[in-house]
């Protein structure tokens, strides 16, 4: 009988993740979940006032969290975008199309009242599929090789 491997976690250098006790990304089975990502680089907000730029920065940062698992944009199966203003939907959608237009993940867009830093207009999350994660698992009705 095969054992389910323990989830693998990538820790963040972000003090917020340490403060609340969360991981930057977690691989569980064949899924890799990346925590909510704001448009900050080294603690500095990028694209202040520009939802398009903030979306690109946030998604690129979230995609960086997939690299320790050997994954990239082509592995993304779901995205979630949280916005503070409905007026920004087109700009955010354009950024999403630019990054994921060929991949076409399932996408959810939510309008929220705000984030911990009120200058942030966008927060994103991604979920990726790791096709290699099941390679060591037992085939149906059998044991691992």
C-alpha cells in the first residue's frame, strides 16, 4: 500500500507569513497552492495606482513561488484575483490574458473592500498541477514500482 507523501512547503522571507504562521506555497499531492500575493518586491509596493502593473507584479511573484517545485505558468490550473475596485476589471483582465492567455486556467475575480496596505489594488492566488507528483504513487490496484 502506498503512503501519501507529506505536504511540502516553501517558506517566505516575508515577515507577514512568519507573523501569521503561513507558507508561501504548499504542495499537497499533485497540487501546488500559492498564498495570496500582493504587488510588493522586497517590501516595496510596485505600480502604485496602476492595477495592470500591480497584477503583473503580483502574478510574477506568485509564479516565482512555483519554481522550487519545478513548475511554471504552463502548470497553472486556477487563478484568483482580488480587486479593490470594479473599475479595474479590464486592466487586470488584460494583465491576466498577457500572462495566462495560452494556458487558460480557471479564473475567479472578486471585488473586496481592501487589503492590509490600502495602496494595494490587487492580490492574486494561483493553484498549479504537478503532473510528476504521482509518478511514485501506486498505479490503480497495485503498489509503487
